[in-house]
C-alpha cells in the first residue's frame, strides 16, 4: 500500500500534467500513488507513460472545480498521508521523503514555496526563506500570500470545500489548523508554485472567483464558525479573511487599471522598495 496519496485535479491540463507527474516519478521516496482526477471529461491516461502508481478518476462533470476533484481523489485514496499537487506545479525530488515523517508525527506538514513564472522559469518569490525548520500557527499562516500545499494524515478527516473554489487552500488549511494548531514547516522550498497566465488561478476571472470564495468563508464563519472548534481561531480567521478580501479587491482594481496581470505580480509590486529606498508596509495578508 502507498504511504502518500498525491491528488492531482486536471482541467485542461494536457500541456503541464506530464511535467507534474514526472516530478512525482523523480521522488526519492517511491511509496506514493497519484490520483489523476479529470474535471473536463478528458481521459488523461494516454498522455502519460504507464505506471502502476497512477490511478485515473473523474468528477463526471466539466468544471466541477478543483476542490470537488480533490475530494473525488480523497475518497479513493489508500495512503496514510494525502498531498495535493496542481497539474501545473512541481515537487522537488525530496519533497515526500522530507515531509512524510513530519506529517506522520504531527498530523500535517508544510514546506517553503518557490513562486516561479512559468513562461520564463524565473523565481518571483520564496515565501519564507528561513534557515531552519519552524512551526506555523494560524496567526503566521494568515500572514502568507502564497498557496501552502500540505501533506496531512488522512485520518484527520479533513476534506476540501467545493463551495470555496479559488481560495480552497485557505479553507483546507484553516480546517487543518483547527486540528493541528502548530504545523511543522520544512525550511527548504520543495514545491514550485507556477504562475501560468491563462490558468484558472491567473485567469481574468480569478479575482471574481476569489471574492466569491472569501465571501462564502465569511458567511460560514458568521453562521456556524465553519465547523471549527476553537473560538479564538474563528475570530482570527474572520479578521484575516476580511483582510484577504480587501487585498483581493485592491488587486482587482490594479488589474483593471492595467498595472498588473496576476495576483503574484501584484504582491511583488507591493513589496518593491519605494523611490526613497524604503519598503512600504504591506500590512497583514
């Protein structure tokens, strides 16, 4: 049986899926399975070299959304651990070997993230850039602005929320932090988050979709605490997601003005030094 079930949702993923799967085949730890979940009606098996560790599933719909596709994979997962991988992202060869022991011990684990422009291969940002491993609590998590893809124990009973389509990583990690209040982070950047123009995360509708996701989270937090057990976490999440929503609206305005094309570009521009040489206060994210 595999130790890690890697879930790969696929929507118009023909151009990048092979690269993502190749990053799995290159893992130094081989006890994984990949659940390739089609969300566009396409059979992706012919695009990939045969491998018994690859399993092909479908949402049975077109455009059900990445959270729904991931939940299809989660329902079929056999591994003790679960790890999401977007079809246009990459794992470094040692990612699963590095994170699996941390996740088994603590319940979940993160690594640092490298934000990469897919067209040029240039590194736009490294999220943390710390010299040693550390623990990330909810307050620290809500200071981040790059998707954090965890490896987590399947027996925690955490799933994705299909009603939160674009900021689904925030929703999932909020549920994880309710169960694991301090999640270990490996200091190495072992996950490439690829900024690819035209992808769902960076399409013209991305700000609108994020707005709907944040609004849904805020409604649920107000109505029933989103099912969270920690009242302090509910308050923290409500305030932080409100700030994320405001930041997303600022991005939407900047893109409408033609100043930026993607959210990550917007964040990089915000962090650039001012003419006086001072880094402007980016505020909480």
